[in-house]
C-alpha cells in the first residue's frame, strides 16, 4: 500500500474544485437563481462586506471540497482500487454528506422551496462524482510511476 501523494491530492483537488465551481455557476447563477432570490428575501439582509465576499467565499469552498474529495479517493484506492469507479464512489460519499444531508437538514427550516432543494440535490448527485473522477485523473502515488485513474 503506497503513501498518499499529498501534492497530487492538492493538484487533483484543485482540478475537481474547478469542475465544482463551473457547475455551481450554472446551478446557482442560472438554474435556481430566480427562486433563490425570492427565498433569500425571507432572510435578514446581507452586510455589504458579506455581499462582496460571497462569490469568492463559495469558490474557495468549492476548492476545499475538491481537495477533500480527492483525498477521500486517495484513501479509498487501497481497498477499492484505482480508477473512475472508485472516484465516483468517493464523489457519491461526499454528495451523501454535503449534497444530500446538508440540504435535507435545512429543508424543514423553509429557507429554500422544496423544488429548489430537490434541483440542488439532483445536480450535486452528478456534480460531485464527476468532479472526483476528473480530479482523480491527475492523482498518482509512488512519484507518478503508476497509471493515473
């Protein structure tokens, strides 16, 4: 069993973060933009400082998520083997906690409409495994002597 290549986890995670950010721009900037704007009117107004930092903050979180998801893939490789199947499983595990449970926890609070929450959960079900499969393509162990996922 090889050691985790931390540099490759970070690089693969950044690649996955790019995928997450692109999908999130389409999801939140196009697909659910209007109903989310209506839902956000129920919440206290954002400060000007938070409004200015909101998009960079979410992009930063996409990159952190990408790194964590590729790290999860790297930890799963010894048991499940290298490849896109294992990467997809890692993405589904990440989706279960971040995409499904986090959104279901907030559903009874009534912050987002039910249909918007379902759209977000559904898009994330595709987004997370896709991001990890793409990010895992650059991950290798043992100084890069193996075939990438």
